[in-house]
C-alpha cells in the first residue's frame, strides 16, 4: 500500500499529502487522537 493509504486510515488523520519527487509529506491530524510519533511508526 502507499504511504498515503496507510497513514490516512489512522485515527485522527484529517489529510495527508506526499511528494515523492520532493521527498516530503504533510499530515494534518487531530492531536487529541494521535501524535507525530505514532504516525512515524505506521
């Protein structure tokens, strides 16, 4: 599965955008439901 597919299914994730060309991504999430550490482990 794609990075976007896996992360977008996690609780608290509102949106995700990944640019493989630029080597970066942006995740909008609810800090009451998840954390950057949890999303990095995904």
